[in-house]
């Protein structure tokens, strides 16, 4: 794949995305999972990044290493060497023992030339109160809290890594942090930005995203409606979201015009696209 991410968005081609890569089949956010997602025809690989104590950008979802490694503690209080010493595969199965937490630089070096990369920046934002992003009935009272200093610092470091890797036209920088994304738009307009939101009615968010110059809007499942997708498209925004990988849900999202769906099993979405011969795939 040689086209830029921006060119592909303009073509309005539907995109099969791997959520935390192929996280149902391999340890999430690891290099083996990335390879598997590519083999399963994922076009976008969605990964999560955080900063270590020594300000290295590592690929991990949680603020703590406990769930996905054999270690304990907060990512921000550990050095890269300490995190690299952890086993990030054994929790998923003994055959994955020895898999390590990768850096963003490694991911971009090995994959940005082959597929598109959706980099979800986690530091400095939180959704309150907590709720499942897969629940269509979740409360509209959820809100995002952003520590702009923290989120923008991660954005700066992430942009530095992507620039050094020569991957600016192969990535979209994503997250709930509107201030961090706005900083990216000012610092490097070539990079695509994706704003994750929690609103069930996205009218105001779509207008704000367009005003800020973002290219992609990412609602939760409670906002995955035809009316919302149309609103986003009317503002010139693409719509990406994470969804369950059952056939009915995926088919519905494709039908209402969603531009990219990130799933834990990209092979299921790939099979659906082949079976239905969806015209935008």
C-alpha cells in the first residue's frame, strides 16, 4: 500500500481495522498481533501509546502494566528498559511467552510502509463516569476530562517519533484529548487527527471537530447512527469506531456509512466484506 492516509480517506473507501491489532487472537498491542492483523487483511492497525518515565513512547493500552504483562506498576513511573524486561505475552497463552512491549518507533519502522496506523494517545485523558464503549444504552452524562499539559506532551513526543520514522502520511493521531489534537493541527498540519467522543448526539462535536480542522470523528457505539454518520460526513469528517465483531453489527455499520470499523477479529470483518462484496471495500 503506497497511498497516503489522506488520499485513502478522500477516496471514501471502507477500511477494515484491527482494534489493539488482532487482540482476540494474539496479545494486544504487540508485534505478533500486528503481523497477524496484516495477515487477516486489516488495512488500519489501531494501537495505544503512553510515555515511560524516561519519555519513550511505548505501545500499551492501560496506565498500569499489570493486566497485559507479568509486571506491576504505572507506565509513567517505569523506564523503557524496565518495561522491555516484562513478558507481555504469557498472560494470553504460554505459546506467547517472551513477547515484549514494543515502542512506537518499532511499530512504525516495521508496519507503516505496509498498512495505515491509528495511534491512540492515552495519557492525560479520562472518561467519567466509566462505561462500556460497546453499550448503545450508556448514559449521555459521560464526559471527557483532559489534562492538556500531559496529553499535549505525549502528542509532541508521538509526533517526534513519527517524523523521525518518515511516517507522517501513514498515520492518524487519535484520542479523547481535543487540546492535544488541536496542538498537532498547529504543529504539523500534514498529520491526520481523529477525535474520540462520548456524545450520543454528535451534532455539536462534529461542528467543533470541523472548526478545529480534525479529519476523523470517532463516536462510541451509542453514537453509531445513520443520522450521526451523515452529520459527520456533511462536515467533511470521516467516521471511525470500535465495534463488536459479530456479523450483524459490522454489516449495520457498513450500511449506515461508517468509514472504518476497528474489531478484535479483523478476519471476521474481512470475510464479511468478501461475502457481501461491499462496494466501498
